[in-house]
């Protein structure tokens, strides 16, 4: 089933993308929730017109995302957590902790746009920040033992 996304959906696509999804997912979740519409001819024409009118706004959003990525640069975020004797951490490092670390350094990014790999012990890891559909940036996370 082909649909047109009205909002960004993680793992599916971005706003105004025409994507193919399973019929049940589209019919029972995306369309009733208002996240998508059927990709028929009239809806395709409406989306094309919206894209044409919003192209300059999209360029500005992309430039803003690139500026944020440049300001993050090679930034290292230090996250302290409770660690056992073997060096393994209790719990896990979450995207909320990374977002708070970025906010402490003056960069405000929504936690939902951050993906953290599975962190199980003290060390250095990477988190991916999805700033725009064409701009993704990695942030280095240094997990240390809490004193």
C-alpha cells in the first residue's frame, strides 16, 4: 500500500515522502492517527504543490541543521553512571541523558532525534543525531564511573 506521510515517522520516512507500507499498518494506524494519507493522484498533486511552495523553507531547515551539526563538531559528552566491580554499568545510557549532555553544552536537541547504541560498560561510544533527513551527525559519548 502506498501512502504519503504527513509527519516524520522513525523507521518509515519523512514528511511528504511517498512510501510503501503493509496494508494493515497504513489502514489501521498511520491513516486513522492522521500521520498519512493514501497516495492517490489528487493527494500526490497536493503534496507536489506543497513541496514546491515550501522548497525555500526546506532549504533553510537544512541549513539550520547543518549549522547545528557544525556547532556539535567533534564534541564529547561525558555521562557518569553507577558501575559494578566488573566495569559493567547498571541500567543503560539513554537518549535523554545524551540530550541533557548536549543541552548542558548549549545545544538543544529533541531526545527523539538521538539514537544511542547499546552501552553496557564504561568506555567511549557513538550516538547518532538525526537533525534533518539529509543531515545526520555522530556525537561521541564518554561513559565514566560515578564517584
